């Protein structure tokens, strides 16, 4: 069993839709990270959070420490949001990654 | 301020060969971690180097080895390549001491194809 589970694995949405990606983890963590990976491989850190909620533009990340669960929301989705979104958790010295959610936003 | 740079970006090898991948960390970072990402999968932790020593290791065989140099750059070596070693190899750097310990900066990766 993976330490980090994401759902859904694949997601297709129409432009403008509200999108939610979920992440559950089973280990104690220092922080949870949402990462974005575009075709070609480069990974960009979107959020790092250890409690509550963070917002950046159309992206919102929430975490519930008691339930060991986090969600990434995208409001008013756009085709340029198409990418793989990866949830990862960190302890002091190691990271654990989910398998990613592949998002395709259709114009 | 250069981010993490990796080389080469793409390479093709045949089974049984050996490969060396290189990584220069982000300026100011002292820790380098290596990850293997197979197609359709999330990154899998290979190992982490700090102060020129391997500090943590994931579930990878001894064919995977590494090195960190005094300037914090790092190499990943894979011997006796197998078809299953084909993947994107990602390098990430960080600063060992908090609060930088939780902040990873990734390189663009080296895509290895084993034929």
C-alpha cells in the first residue's frame, strides 16, 4: 500500500468547470505538497501546507490533519491547467509521492 | 539564480550498459535527492545525499549508486542496465536545515531509454 493515495487517476473537464483532486496519506508528516508536472517532466511546486488552507490565483489547497486528507481545487479551469498534479508528503528527511492525477481541460 | 540543472536531458542505452546522470542543485541548497519516475507513475525515492554521504535510500538495488561532490553537485550511476530502468530520473535539491528542509526544487529530469 502506498503511503500517499490520490484520486481520481485521470480527469477530463470542460473549460470553466470547478475541479477537485483528492489526496490521502497514512504516515506522519511535516508538510503536504501539491506539485504540477507538465508534459516533458518539469515539476513545479504549487503549495506546501501543514494546516488549513492556501490560495494562489485560481488554485486552492486544503488539508485536514486529523483525517490525513488534502484537496486541490481549481476554479474556472482552463486548457493551460492540463497537467499531472502530484500530491506528496514530507517528513524531515524524506518525501513520499502519490502516483498523480492527469488532468485534461477541454476548450 | 539558477535552479536545479540536470544532464543529459535524454539518452538511450542498451541492456547491460552503465549510465551516469548529473545534477547541479539550486544555489544555496546543500542536499540532493534522486527519484525515478516510470511512465504513468509518481516519483519513487532512490536516495538522498548530504555532506557527500548517502543519508537515506529507497528500495533500489545496489546497481544504483551515487556521489555528491564538495560543490554539492551529484551524480547518479546505474550499472548493468535493465529494460525496466527506462524512466525519467529527477533530481531535487533542498536545504537540510529547517525551514528549508521541506522545500524541494526539481530539475527537468533526464529521460533514460534502455533498449
